[in-house]
């Protein structure tokens, strides 16, 4: 069982709370220490719970007695509200992971500690979620984080195996082209991807490889790490993020 909470900022951030064990009355007492989980690139909070309960970290932690909170990065399906702007406006997307690290992460942490009445809590990040924490703490030490568990930690992408690295030499040209075309989102959660998930990714013929290839082009090829039974849900959850390829794929970033 989960519940969602949204707190105000320029872009509303949405957190999801895993309330407790199955068939168990939820208690907000301090006997359930809170823990915060932040997803990676092209994901949202549902990425943590797309597997079976005994395979999903939030449910495992909740069953172990933790009060689990899941963050959502700005721009994904659950964090698109804004005080004055709409996602169809380019100004809405005038940010990158720097803002996620410097503003969104501390806002999420403050929201959780204020609701759970604790001074500090463990932080578990995956991929971009680790980059957010490293960047945030490199600028401002945060006493609200008791420890960091980094899953697939990101410092730089000089050893990237994804074919997307070949976009590095033309990243500035891509940024200009997307600006001219008015394209602000990268892999938006649109009817196209929902159609692929419902009709193509559930097939067993060669067309099914299209779904895995979309992921492999971005993340690198490794069939051993892809659960084909859940491929449909991966397409649903991954197809939503802001376009941040220009700073991510720049030659300076790749070679740093």
C-alpha cells in the first residue's frame, strides 16, 4: 500500500510513501525509521516496485520495519506540476540535473524529515539518484543524510558503453535542432510508447526486440540484466524524462 504527497515549489515534487507490511496496520511512530529512495535516469518511483514484492527493495525494506519514501525527479510523470508554467512551454524545461541536486533533493529530504519528525535518515540512490546526492553533498554538507547507499553510482560517463556516447561530438547541434523543432522532452510518456507497450512489447515474435533495443541503445547492451517478463512495464516507466543530452553528452563531460 502506498500514498502520494505533493509539496509546493516552483515545480511540484511528488513523493510516494510505502506505508507498511501487507495486512498490517500502519503506524507513524518513530519505531519505523524512515529511508529515502531516489530513482535513476528515465525512471520514476514506480521503477522501484515494478517487480514482485519479494524482489522490490521498497517492499523488502517496508516488511523489515522501515518507513519507505520514494522520490520523483522533476519532469517525470508524477512531477510535472508548476506554479506558472505548463510542460508544453519550453521555459518549463529550463533546468538539468544540477537543479535536481541543488534544490529538489534537499526539498525532498526536508519534506520527509518534517513529516517523520527525525533528524536524519539513510539515502538510497540509483544511477542519476546517486549523481544528485554526490552533487548536493559536494556543495552543501547535509546533516539530514545519515548514510548513502549508491547503486550503480555515477561520477562521470567516460566509460559509457551505450551508443548514445557517439552523440557527443554533435551535442550542441542536437540542442539547437531540438530548440528549433520545439522538442523539450526525451522519450515522453505518450500514446506512442503506450501503444508499443500494449501491442509490441507483449509479443513473442521478432518485433518484441524493438522494446529491448530502445533500452539498450540508451543504457548499453546486456540481456542478462533485462527481465523480459516485465519489459512492458519498463517501457511505461522509462519513457518520461526531460531532454538533458546536451550537457550529459558533451565532450567535456564525457572526458572529465
